[in-house]
C-alpha cells in the first residue's frame, strides 16, 4: 500500500473530529469564530510539527522561494474564499443544490492539476473520481426533495454557480498546496508539508484576525471564552491538515481528495453509533458509491 493512502484516511478521520467540535462551537460563537479557531488555535501546533522534525529528527529547514510563497498564498486565499462561499450558501432556501455542486472539488482538482502542473490521470482514475463525486452529491441531496434531474437542469442557478465556485476554490487550493510543497524541493515530504502548513495557517490566521478586529470584535471575546474546546479544534485541524499536505506532496491532489471522501463514512458512523441518528437509503447508496470510487482509485491509480 502506498504511504499516502493511510495518511489520507487518518487525516479524514481527524477532520471529522475537527468538524464535530466546530459544530459544537457554533452554539457559542458565530460562523467566523468557529472558522477562525481552526487556524488561530492550530498554528502553534503547525509550528510544533516543524520544530519536532527539525530539532528532534535533525531534518534541515528548506529555503523559501518565490514560487513557494506565491503558491502558498494562492492556496490560502482560495481556501478562505471557498469556505466563505460554502457558508454563504446556507443563507439560501435551496442551498442543497449548491452544496452538492461544491462537492465536485476532486474533479476540479484533477482539472487544475492538469492546467497548473501538467499532471494527467488515467481514464480508469477519472471513472473512479466520477463515481465518488456522484456519491457525495447524492448524499448532499438525500434529505431533500431535489432530484438528479433538477441538479442537472439547475446548473446555471445562482446557488449551483456559488457551489461550483466554492468547489473551484477548494480544487485550486489543493493543487496550489501541492505545488507549494513540491517547490521547496526537500529535504523530504514531511518537512516540506510541515513548512507549507505553517506558512499557510499563519497567513490565514492573520487574515481572519484582521477581519474580526475590523468587523466583529465581539467574536474575539466569545472565542476566548471557549478556548478549551477551541484548542481541541486547533490540534485536530492542524494534524489533519499536516496529513493532507503530506499526502498531496506524495500524490496528485485529485487522488487525495477522492480518498478523502471517506470522511463522509466516518461522519455517518458517528451519526449512527454515537448520536443514534438514522440514515436513509439515498445516503446509504451515496456511501456505497464513495466506497466504490475509493476502491477503484486505489486499485487503478
């Protein structure tokens, strides 16, 4: 088994933990604050990863270059914008369609990998990506009256376009992070990923902190009051991101993003076994499609 596979699965599990904690924080703070804690409480751990690799394992620090900075900034901005677009979707009554289209991220990552880095994927891998994307989109509409026909016919609706734009931002950020990490040229994938993560997460923390100081200082008070659960979000989020960055240094972003869809399975497991919630047939079918896409990707990639 290639090393990027278990790294990605572990990162998906930790991201599920982070998302669950962020959902909890939404009860005591706004969307901006719940988003910020991922970065603001995560960057100390990102710096810790770099320090441990450098001081504990004697790995040399790579030198930044212009390409690294530009790719990292592009990835950081794209991720923030795409996250805000995704959150904005929830202000629409028919946000389900837009959310489904935002899940086209793996397919878009394949396109941008080809456009920016000249990376190609096989026909079998494209088929695996398509299956997985269909599964995630199906889950996104499973609890609404939206049909596959309406998904297709509404492709030019406002919510669909916002969702596609969100997926585009996530796809660009994934490819940009891979390009940034690879541009460092060493000493190894772990240090490259750690340095890239530290740079990006500090940048994102500064951007969001400035935004809150200018627009919503009250959110800072609410964040400070909930520092304990926010700390859990920070360490889970930073560790998950470290896993994503390592995986995307080793493998094309599109492949990593497809395998990352196993997070949906972890989410359902939590819903059923921890929160005792029920899932419907469409959600089960969507999960099976995700599993089929992941298996096909691992076999044929």
